[in-house]
């Protein structure tokens, strides 16, 4: 199951996303939370803390600025740009996807 959360500024996207991710994880689902927001603060909502959230934001900025290489595999991406959040959620801060295949 894939769930996308979108909407205009300040409507509660990050809060709903974090709560939904943790609730699903607590009920036994394996949850991968992808933060593609221009202001990626899902880490705060998920409870990983400001320092770890900033680290992931910095990694994406380094990627977008060409200072960090792209990760060609899904597993590598989840490892390199992700962190473990409470309740078993895995958070990954993602950049633009240029060539997404149907998967
Ligand atoms: N259901 C709710 N009831 C009341 N306040 C809420 C609710 N959901 C979120 N908020 C509050 O609204 C504000 C905006 O929420 P949030 O940051 O989740 O929105 P957002 O859509 O992610 O914003 P942005 O576009 O800036 O990323 C926060 O202060 C949050 O605590
Ligand atoms: Mg937000």
C-alpha cells in the first residue's frame, strides 16, 4: 500500500503523515516514510529529533548540490538517506525522482 499526502501550506500534511506512519507501524505494518517536501520536517513529527532531521536534510542538500553521489539502488537509498524512527518507522528524506519506473 502506498499513501501520498499533499496539500497547500500549513494544512497539516506533516502532522498527519507522522501520525499515520506511527499508527500503521504500531499496528504491525512495515512503514517506509518518504519525505519529499521542500521543507522536510517529517523527522520532527516522527520523533527522530532536530539533529537527526537536520542531518538528513543536509544529505539531500548535498545530493542536490552535487556534493554527494546518487544512490542507484532502493536498498542503498533507504540506508544512505534514511534513519530509524520510533515505533519501527524508517524515514527517508528523498530528492526529485527523474526516472521512476512503475515500481
Ligand atoms: N488536526 C489538527 N488540528 C489542529 N492543529 C493541527 C492539526 N494538524 C496540524 N495542526 C497544526 O497545524 C500546524 C501546521 O501543521 P503541519 O506542519 O503538519 O502542516 P504542513 O501542511 O506540513 O505545513 P507546511 O506546508 O508548512 O509543511 C502545526 O502547528 C500543527 O501543530
Ligand atoms: Mg510540512
